[in-house]
């Protein structure tokens, strides 16, 4: 039988992410996002700047939610670039793909599934996460 190990949620102003990106550019992206997320963002940003920034804000909220679900412990093992949020090919549903050392840390804690939801409205992005054993 599975059990819930942690729950996290986060909300962020999309304009805050826009400002951080405008000030920090690639440095901001590298500090917070996995290379694959950065590539996805850049492709989207070329087509529609607003959708690109919305994409980043959703991922930021998702990563904060994951951090909170882990209880805010071991920050060094929960670096944002090690938490890759992608989308399923067919449904577009967000999925979490943990990279080392975050993957090993989750395994240590018994995390088997990570459920995630991301939403955007107006100037806000929100994410909810459930860690399950």
C-alpha cells in the first residue's frame, strides 16, 4: 500500500519571473532550469514571448512545490536544475524527471511517484505536488 510522503504547493507572479529573466538572461535560466527545459522555453519564447515566460513560471512554481513536499531539507540535493519538469507527448500532462543527486535522495526517502499539476491564470502560475511511496 502506498502512502503520501509529502505535499507541496507554490504560487508565483509570472511578472516576477519575466523580470528575473530580463535581468539575468541565460545566467538566470542556468541557475534554475535543466538544459532540456531551457531549450523548450527558447523554442516557445520565439513563437510567443508571453507563453515562454508562463512556461518558466509554471516550472518555477513546480520546483518550489517539490522542494516543499520534500520538507525543505537537503537543499543541496534539491537543486532546481536537477528537477526536470517535462510534458507527456500525447496528453501534455506535466511529469517530473529527477536528476542526480536529487533522484538518489528521493529514492532514499522511498519516493516512488511524484504527482504534479501546474496551472496559469492572469499574472499567476501555481503548482501542486504529492510525493508517494
